C-alpha cells in the first residue's frame, strides 16, 4: 500500500474484479464519451470490463491497483511486465470528481515506482490519439514512439499513440 495523506493505492485481488467493474462503469465511459460512439463504448466496456475478463487478466499477470480516497474506492490502474526492461500501463482512471487535484499524477507516479522497483527501465502505454489525456502524459515526460490501429472486432478500432517514459 502506498499512501498520500488520506488517499492510498493498494493492489487489488481477483475477488475484487467486481469492484473494478463497478468503478469502470462509473468512470470509463465518461472518459471516452467525446471521442467514441455510444455503441463502441458499450462494446469495449463488455470486452474489457466484464468481471470474468478482469479476473483472467489478473491470472495472466496484469496487476490491478485501486485508489482509495477518504474511505472510498475512487480510481484504478493496471500494469504488466512486458519484458526485462519494460512494463506497460494498461489502465489509469480516476473519478471525474477528483480530476485536477493531483491524484492522476499520484496514480501514475505510483505505477512508475512499482515498475522501476521491479527492474523496469521504461513504462509504456497506449492512448487514443484524440484523448485529452495525451497532454497529461506529455507533461509527465512521456514521448510518442509510434501509432497503432488495433482491430478490436465488431467493426471497431482503437486508434492509439504508443508512448513511453524512461524511468
């Protein structure tokens, strides 16, 4: 557990997949409502946030973390070791009520510390090319290293920048 005042981040366990699902239900669609169609949001949510999908990700080595603020779960992150020198940030989401208060930086810096403490030299991530979070990542030292257009089925694509930061 990593603490900052009355806010802390702790590793989630597979039995908390339903908690992550509920957090995502509240947070995730709002993050994409301006750049994805409602149909794509529903499709992707089922594909990525069904409780059994989250449990399978945990079983294959994706580490989920929950941000607790003033006694309530208010955000989540997910990271995974990709190779000896790099980890990947899969998810970083925070309740919109807490945006602009430094908690996103707290989440990101905590994931960077976890990766670094496990021997990583880089943390990489994908971000939708139209996501306003792009500026946030840039402000935190991430650079664009490429683009990816990922076919996720259903006629939908994820049009992403690949970014990374040297830890």
